[in-house]
C-alpha cells in the first residue's frame, strides 16, 4: 500500500539553528501539505504545495514540492522555543486519497 | 482557529456507554472526515463524507457509527467501545475530495477519548 516516510523521527536543536525534515512517498502525489501539532491539539496547516517544483514560504518556514512528485521537504530557519511540536507531512495521490507521515518531533533547547 | 470545531474536547466513557462526538465546520467545505490518532502511529482515516454521502469507510468496527446530517456537521456515535479505542479523534474538512489546486484538509482541535 501507499507509504509516506517522514524523517527524522525526532530532532533536538539549539535555539537559533535551522531545521530540515522531509517526506518521501512510494508513488506520485499531486498535493503536499505540512502541518504542526501541539500536544493535545489538532494539526494546524502550515504550508500547502500543489505543483512539482513549487517553493513556498510562510514566515520562517519554507517547503518545496519535489520535482519527482514523490518527495517534499520543510525547512525552519532560526528556530525559536515556540517551534516545539510535531510536524506532519501529508500528500494526496492520484486516487484522491490523503496519506500522512508519522511525524517529526522537534525540541528546541533555549 | 481553523474553522473546524469539535466537541467535547475530552470524553471518558465506560465500555457500556453510548456517547457522540460532534464536529462543525464553518469553511463552506463539502467534504468531512474522521481520523483516529494513536500514539506513535500515523493518522488513520476512518470515514469520509462528500456532500453528506459516505464515500469511504476504512474497515472501521461497527461500534463507531458516523452521521452527516448536512455538509457542515459530522457526528461520530460511539457504543460498546473497548479500551484500545482510547485515542485522539480528529475531525477535518476540505473543499472536496477530488484533485485540484487549493484542496487542503483543515483539522479540528480533536476530541480526547478515554475508554475505561
């Protein structure tokens, strides 16, 4: 079945450092989405990507839709303590189904 | 505020109880979803409704019963649940279930369910 591999599973970084995480799929996606989830809350959409090669920013966050349409990455620049949380990728394939990664847990050390 | 509201936020129920989770979206979307989130697992899709019709049911046990009376409201009726059903239940909505630029899923804050 469809697989979404998200890495790394967890990250511990110093405040001010940049962060990079990515997702890869076993088949082509037409949409890539990145979410952040705080403890006890639902995922909140950060960035949505709809075209291969698309590069989109939202403040200190930047995400790209891979040219092969099988991957996407999310970068966070100059991390701050409130960036702590779990980041999920999601993709919609040609069969209209959404799939989710297992999440990257980010800890920012002040 | 994502435009998707879930109630209750927390629910503790016994295995013989009957309860319901409620979801309301204020985004004018046509598709609504129920997901289950357990620790260390990817989100599990349970049900999808498009224009109030169920379009997907991912082999969910019959002790979970969805209801979509209109495109803005979605319920998940719970009865005779098991302790392993304890999880965060997330409601979501999207413009539609089909492809197309701008189709994005928005989540509610979730309902924490504990079955005792």
